[in-house]
C-alpha cells in the first residue's frame, strides 16, 4: 500500500473538462486519507477511486473543494464533522463501497451544499426506504444515483420521517432505521405489549419494531405503527410474524395490527 504522503500530494493537478482543478489519485492502494493540508485549498475535485480507504475523514478546511469521487473503496465510515470542513462540497460519488446501515450515512446530512450523491453498488442501496431516507436528510439534494429528486418524493420522505409537531420530531420509523446495529431474531413472548410512554424500548422491542417496519407494505401501515408507538404500544411477535407472511405472499389475516 502507498501512504498519502506530502510528496505524493505534490503530484500535478489538471483542469477537467469542466475547468475544475482536479487531483487524480486513482488506483494507488492508498489505505487512508491524510496530509491534505499540503494542498492549501488548491483543488476543486479530488478523485480517490480504486484505493483501500475505509473512512472519509481527515479533511482540513477545504472551501474550494466541490467534488469527491471515491468509488470502489472498502469505505464504510464518514466523519460526523465532515460538513464543517467541506462546506461547499456539492458532488459526492461513493459507488462500490461498503455502506450497509442507514446510520453510517447520517454524516451526509451535515454537508450543507450537497446536491448530487451516488451510492450504486453499496449494500444499503437495496434497503427499504433508502431513497426516501437520503432525500429527507440531504435537504439540498437534487440528484440521487443519477435520478432527479422530485417534489413528490421529498413530500413522501417528510411524511415518513418527520412528525408535524413544533418543533418537528423524528418518527419511530426514522429512529428505528438509524439504529447503529443490525438485528437478530428476537425471542420476545407473543401477545400485545404495552409500555410506558417515555421509557426506552428494550432490545427485543426494538427488534420487533424493526421487523414490523421492514414488513410494512405501505406508508399508511408505517404511519399506523407510528400511532401505536405514540400510544405506548409495541407490536406483538404474533403481529410481526403475520405481517411478514403477508409481505412474503402468505395468507393475509383480517384486521389491523393489535392495538390493545
């Protein structure tokens, strides 16, 4: 592997077809980002494709930088303070990386100028609500995975993830999706369970909520789950299993989720 040394960073940059000053560091097996202060805020675009970088971090203040291309890296972490140093970053491409959880993408929400984002080839792209989640969090996003963000999509995302209160609050769906760990099969007993409002859910309860969210077949069903949680109700194991059966084409049952 080749360290990103000051000497390597003195490699001549070039003007892209868009007249941006770009530094090309592709295919060097660079393991980590470091020493970028040597650039003295002199580049508009940074290409780190085909390296071995795992964390998008160690950026000094680079107000000129508007584009980062970091495709095909084992990247799975973003520094939560990235937005403070890259205030004008508009375009970010992380195709073929290793992001798996919504929680790993939360630092993107703090990038104040982000307009274009590409995550093709990441496992998280196959997750339910992937597009809505990023549209909701990245307020200035115009293009996601080469598709224009529509007003209808933004409205749907807001309905899914924001409670219309004063001040606005995140929904239970948002909270469940941003949990930092993947879940395993819970062993909670069957039967409807009521919990005290305001107390934290147990690990088993959180897992049941996650399964119910994944099995939800529509935004209306997600909102019904939200109302349950607002009333201090958690879906029972039986309810979740039946929702999963419906999702998988099994026999549907009559009635809604148990609310008692």
